[in-house]
C-alpha cells in the first residue's frame, strides 16, 4: 500500500499539467476551471481505457481513421466550442455543410460511446469521448501522450450556418487564419503548431488541384509558384488518375504519412505543402520563423503540440449544468 506521502506526490504529479497550463486555458474559457484530470475517476473509471482501446481497435483495421479523428476535433472545437455538435445527424446540422462532407471517424466515436454506456450509462459526454479519441489517435501515430482534462458536456445545438464562418478553408491567407485562431483564444504559434496535424491524414484532390493544371495540349502547368514543381507534377498525375477529384485522396505528408512527427515542417521548407494554407505559412515572417524552428527540432514540435492541443481541446466547453450528456452522440436527447 502506498504511504500518504507517496500518494500526495502522485496526486501532485497528476495535477501538475493542469496547473501549468491553467492560466493559458482560462484565457480561452473561464469554464476550464470546472474541468479536471481523472474527472471520471469514481463515476466511470474505465472511460479513458475504453476510448483508447476503441481507437486502437478501429485503427488496426483502418489506419486512416487516426487522421480522421484528429481532423474531427478541429471541426468540432472551432465551431461553437468543443461540444460534440459536429457529431449530430439531421437536416441543417453541422455535418450537412459542404466543409464537413469529407469528415470521418464518426463510427469510432459512436462505438466508444456505446461501450461506455454499457458500463456507465448517462455519465460520459460525447465531447469528452471525441477529445480523448483525437488525443489517442495522435499517440497511436507515435505522437506525444497528452494529458487533457475532462468534464465537458454536450451541446444541444448543431447548425450548418455556424460552420463556414469558423473553419479554415484551404485558400485562406495567413491574416485570415490568424483572425480565426485569435477569435478562439489561440496564438500565431498555436496556428503553426496545430497546422502540424497535416503531418498525417489525407486530402481530396479538389481541395488543392487549383494550384496546377494541364494546358490545352495536355502539358503540366504550375499555377501556384509557391509549390515545388516536381511535387506539383506528382500531385497532378495522382489526381488525373480519376475522373472525380472529390473521391481521389492524397497523403497530406508525402514522406512520413503514418507518423506523427515534424516532417510537415520540413516539407514546407522544401515547398511541398499540400494546401495553399500550408505554403502560406512560409510566405509570412510571423509564421515562417516558427516553421523553421519546428522543422529543425522535432522534440520542440511535440512539446508545443502538447500545449496547443490542450488549449484547442477546451475552447468554449460546456460544464456544470450547461448542455447535456447525450445518450447517442449522433442526436441530442
């Protein structure tokens, strides 16, 4: 049995990440103070274990689901906060917006929720499950283990009209991206660090194929000069293999697409950013300097990711009596 002194030390070590980041997190939302690590320690002690196992199981049969889960939390937290509103099905919900048409990973969240409901009915929110699943996806890809507080509650509103004003489109300028991140309480550094999520996952050709084309004679023509010529030709060949650019997918990171590392930033230095928004980070002094640091220091990227991911995961959280605990993640109660 652990002595009282050793128990205190363990508790202090467990709480320290929240204490370290609490001042930063409170700038984003005062509700953060109502979140805590091990929130389900007594009410549903197996919750985080169930989510982690569900993510691992799903990725063993479909590795691409890990990148999808990571993308999913971005599209949830940036619209109305981290309240699982992106998971709700139905006419006019966030999922019906064209910007969310290619999202995936919903089945993993629903599977985890169904399992949790068996052991702890009505206790664990879909918002927490989504945040934990995204965290676990990064870990499964070789990224850092991020301790995140829980206690989020689920939103009761999901409206397509809220999506476009709040998500980053692939042709945004750095100024536009900074404005959106700033409105969420996130910094320029957070913008560059969280863009590092593009070190994994894949994208449909129609999200980047405006950067090059074939001329009337069928020859390659580079439109966006910020893109490496040979890389652009490779992308054109891949996208030309299908008649439907909305279904053909290309890895975001052409080098280490299945590893969560700092290769994304090295790609940017080589002018191999897949999206226009990726390349834009190299065109602005405010962001380029951070890109260069992260490209040359993988450990620094992982450390900064831990901080930035935690900040994103608590944007606009509902706590206490706000919102609800959904019975099913795809519908409000």
